[in-house]
């Protein structure tokens, strides 16, 4: 069972209340307290959807704006020294502090991408006579390069 449910941009928890023998949850990351419960996992997901729909309907009826998770801004308390260091690091990259912090968050939360491994060899072939030849490293079929004479492929 998923421990976080998602519906219409809202996230909800899924937990077991052992004492009462039910599954319970609440909407996450909003100030309003909205809870739901069920005796089964499928029922909990349905109760979550119903809770979100009821919340949105109630807000519409009241004429109030529903609280939404992840508004796009948050306060971070980092202390004066770290604040100074971040501003100077951002400035050294010709960035504003907001862009610098966003880039750091992106780097820390991005899923690893597939890494392309390129493997090249350089081969040196010494031949009897006045000409030395080597194969140039390339992703294409070997190209012959001559060092001090002519080479034939």
C-alpha cells in the first residue's frame, strides 16, 4: 500500500490505527486539518478522494480560498554565515540567490540520469622502416594518421 496518496494536487497520508483497527489519513502540507478513515485500503483511497472533494466544495460554498500545498515559496532559516556564503557563491556565478538555491535544490533532488560511458583506445603501431604510424582514437572506424611519412589503410 502507498503511504502517500495523491488527488487533484493534494497529498494525503495512509496509516494504520492499530488501537481502533482502521486505516486513517489526513491531507498533508496544508494548514487546514482534514482527516479521513476506512477499514480497507481501497476504502481509504476513496475516503481520501471524498475528503478532497468535500474540502474544495466547502471552500467554494464559503467563498474562501482552499489552502494548497507547495505554493512555491518557503522560509529557510540558515543562519547569517551560511546566508553570506550562499550570496557570495551565487554572485560568483552571476546568479541571484533565489536562482542559486533553486539550482542547488534541483541538483539534490534530480533523479540520476543514465551515464553514457565512452571508452576509447589509442594504439601505437611501430613498423620496420622509416615510418611510424598510429591509429587515432575515434568513435568512427579507425582513421590512420601518419607520423613522419605516409601510411596505407
